[in-house]
């Protein structure tokens, strides 16, 4: 029962959400402040776990009937978890995410509310639209990055445009994931590959702007190494299993992209700390589903 409840929240993905917030804090310049307080780091990390976990729980709630046909082994259609129980768990997680964000400041709290709304809109409506869905899903991640930036509220507006980078990246992954069950289109996969390259170029350009390209480059190289080979295998053979592996690689590699952000705006040691979340996420991915 406990494992089934945990599987609803996609534990491996929760680690990537924490990495988003840490990257946002680095972009805001929080880690470079003298005598920084650790409490906001903890509160926002807990907040993103609640927000992301609640969002994916509701994803399974709204997909229960479809999963009964396509993925009957999942907790809700298999009967291990009652749908009403899942609704309560998802609601509680979203409330925790919003409440802990307000403990940091009002800007973080309102961003948490926006993330909750965006994720629920995606779960119920967005995923059914070919182009709106990927953008909607990307918006959730973009806002999550800004949730980290909001640790210093005055930095949110100057850096709001940086949220476009995870929007593009997650939109690409969401486009790919459409073929995870029945197979996909090589054209869509190639478009996703172009978006991947654009994202790497944007992070590299920002690293250069911060005069930290040399620090960020190892992480960007690793990022490309993790995401492009599985995508290329899916392009050559766009079957469901290959696409699933490409999606999994894309999601888990968010940690590497976030490490590149931290390297660009903070320091190499801090970037390595974020990168060290990757083994944890991969370990959890062996036990719990990523998608």
C-alpha cells in the first residue's frame, strides 16, 4: 500500500523538482550571499515536492479510466489505491506545497498557487491538446524554476524570461511521450531534438554571459550525452519502449541541466552537489515509474 502511494508521486521525478528549485536559487544569486539562511532552501524543497507530487497524483486520478485500458498495473486502475484516497493525497500534497511556499514569502506562495493551477489544468485539459499540452506541462517546470528564484522576490521579474528554457525542454519531452504507448513519429522526435539543442545553446549562452562557460561546460556535455543517444535510438526505431527510454532519460537529465545552471550562476562545488542528486533519482527510477 505504501509503495503504491509513493509510486503515485513519481519519487524519481520529485528529486528533479528539487534540483529545479536549487537552480532557481542559484540564478537569483542566493547561494552567493554572505551568511545565507538554510531554512528557505528546506521550505522551498519541501514545497516543490508537494506541488510536483500533488500534480502527478491528480494526473493518475484524471487518467484512471484510460490507464485501466493502457496501463492496468498502475495503483488506481489495479484497485490497490482507491480514487478518492488518491484525491485526498493529491490535495494534501498541493496544500503542503502552497503553505510551505508562503512560509518563505508571498511571492513564493503565489507562484506555488500558479504551479498548482497549471498542473491541474494540464492533468484535466492540457494533455489532450497536441501543442497546448506540451507548453502547459513546460509551464509547470518553468514556474518551478522561478519558485527557486523567488527566494529573493526582487529577482523574479528580472529573471522571469529564463523560465522559457525549461518550458521548451519539457515541451519537447511531452511531445516525445505522446508515443510512449503506441509508438511515435520520427518527425516529432527530430523536432524534440532541435528543442534539446536550443536549450543547451541557451544555457551555454547564459553561462558565457556570466563568464562561467568553462565551469558549466562539463555539465552541458554530460547533459547532451544523457539525452541525445536514447532520443536517436527512438528516431531510428520509434516504438513505445524506445520512446519510453527517451522520455525517462529526458526527465532524469533535468538534474544535469540544473547542475549547469548552478555552475553558471554559483560555483562548481555547488553544481556537483546538485549533480549528485542524479544517482538518487536513477536509483528511485529502478523502483518506481518515471512516466
